[in-house]
C-alpha cells in the first residue's frame, strides 16, 4: 500500500499507526531518507492492501475506522482528498486492509509462470523483498533471486536444481510468504520471533534454478521450444517427462560444478540424458554459471539446496568445511529428524 507524506509525518509514525516494525518499513523504502521526508513523497506500507468502499447513508470516517479496526488517521492517510465532513453517498473510499493470510495458495502444477506471478504479488505486498534476475536459462527465462533482510549474515536457499523436484519451489515460496507474514503481523514461527533474523541476516533465495526443465516436466515437450525434437529423442521417444531431472539440453545442473567434476564423469552418462549427465566440461550451462557466479560474488556462510529424493542431509566437502558446519547440520538433523551424510 502506498501513502503520501503529510506535514509532520515520519516513518516511525507510520510504524506506530499501522503496527509494522520500523525496520520493515525502512527496508520497504530503500531509496528514502528517513530523516528527510518531503510532503507528497510516496511511501510503501508493507503488509497492507487497499479495498474500495462506497459510502452509505450515515457513514462517517470514525465509524468506518471502527468497523474495519483501523486507526482513524490511517483511514485519512489512505484518502487524502476526502473531506471527512463532506462525505457523499456513493463516494469511493480506500480502506486499508491488513494482510493476515498466506497469499501463495495455488501450488499444484507449479510452473515457471506461476512462480513469476507469485513473486510479483509477493514483492507488491511486501516491498521489503527485493527481486532481480541473476541470469537466464537456455530458453531465455530469467533465473530470479529474491533477497530479504538487512543483516550481514549471508544465507542462501535454492530449489528445483532438478526439474522433477519442482515441488521444492512452492515449498520455498510458501516459506518466504510465511516469513513476510510473520514480520508484518508480529507472529512467531515455531515460537521464534523473526524480526531479529531479518535485522541480522540477509537471505538470498533462488526458488527455481532450472525453469526450462520444470516446465518440460509439467507441460511436456511443447514447452521446450526449439529443443522439442531433441528432448523427445533424449527421452527415448516418450512424451512423459515426469522423471526428467536435467536442464533442457540434457545436462544435470547439480553435476555441473568444478568440485570433483572429473570424478563424476567416470560414473555418469557421457551424453545428454534426462538425468545425471554432467556435461562435456564444468559450467557449460547458463543456469549453473548463474548459480556459481552468485555464490562467488556473495560468499554465503550457509547455502541450502532443497531436493526431494531421500530424507537425508548431505553436508561438508572433503573435510574442507568450517568447524562450525557440524553444529549447523546437527541442528538441521534435530529439527527435521533426517539422517546426515558427509560428502
């Protein structure tokens, strides 16, 4: 929801008026100097939408504010052109509406387009979530990253490296929605109040690493563009792509990284396949390149890659992981009841 600054308004006042933590309002307005607001300046109020209401006989701003459980000045702020003493029957008011429910609800058959629409909706309601493209897939789809939080502890989550594990994407998206909902409604997640996490951590999320592959699994070969004949051939002529893990060129993105890539080539297919082919060399695929560049640029302390096959946590690497990695994975194991394996 957008409001216009009036004489004497401050971000702190908006925080008190709408019961939204000040750090969340500040993060929703990154280009605004909180110490120098100007009259008429547009400010984003996260976690609120506006609904049209048509004035009825005997309505007053006061009783409307009471009915909708709003502070009177919140209603006036949303309707700066309205004279409260001259309300007209049929006149349209904007009623601020606090969002208290999850807005990402349609998670079945979760295609790339569904994710993009949900991201647009999420960023619109919660502008403290930032969205950007970190690269493009083979078919030119943006690989989207979301960032939330203002801290110096850098964390990363990703999903759908493997196309047939697309369910990880809506799981991540619903988590982000729950996180944002918790921040704007002062509601804990599993008894944890999350504002301190927002202030201490910057979370990076790539919900769908492999958008071409996901659409192939969910929509069939018609979603593969110029690669239609090739994907059918790689799939042994079958039109059912439900077991397809690779990107649209038949390269398993999870096997594309330079870490012991040569070892992978000795035990994996040697040509493009629906799964497991590591490519002719490391980092040939644009999706893998985008993820590698992101990891190098940000130097995350923790990266979590979500998969669906097996209730296990793979962690560590050749004994090179930092000492505190063990305590992290032990906590993951405690809360998830999953087994853990060292790579």
